[in-house]
């Protein structure tokens, strides 16, 4: 009698692909994790330095308004917003979500605050076009079902945009 067991004899082929960071700007066309442009734009409408109304004693912070234009999706894209100096070096970044932006007549507008160590160095607020709304599982987290395209790492303090 010959006994044969079947099973997984081959190794899982799992590969993570990290997208390249897109060119930051005041107005950007949002890119999916594959690098293809989505039918959505994101724009910094305005920004200013002012104390946050809930903690005015903390001094000036960057208060900016942003807008997403494009098809309305319940779980739309998200992009990183960064306060930068004159050399486009990030002083502080955070992710802003189109699903949290709303305004009159269906406009998807929002505002947010960035706390920077030296507000006098802020020369502008830029958006990075890469969609950060979902991070798929990586091979390291799940060798069987992970892998595939992922957005680039979030921008951080000191990154040149």
C-alpha cells in the first residue's frame, strides 16, 4: 500500500509593492496605490497662522482649509497634508480624509490644524497626491493574503517634498 499525502508543498509567493511618492502641491490629482490617477483632486484652499481656539495659550498653529473634488464616495481617498518651509521641507504632516470633508451644497471641504515647533518657518501647506485611505495587509502581516500594491510611507518631519 502506498500512502500519499497532499498538501501545500510550494512556498507562498508574496510580494509587497510600495508606490513611489507623488509630487506634492497645493492642488493635486489623487493617485491610487498603483500610481494611476483617480478621478479626484485635492486642494489647499487657504492657510494661516493663528492660535487654536481651544488652546490659545499654545501659540500659533497652522490652520488650513482643503477641498476634494470628484465623484462622491462614502469612503473616499485621503492624502497627507504637510506644513513646509521655503525649501519644501516638511515641518509637520497629517492625513486628511475626503470622507470627513463636507460643506454647503455638497462641497467636500474641511479644515484642520497642524502644530509645528517653529510656526514662523511655515511657508505653505502642500498635499501629497498618494491615496492613504487604505493600507492593505503586507506579506509580513499575512503571507497568504497579504502583499500587492501599497501607498508610500507617510511623509514626516524633515522629508523634502
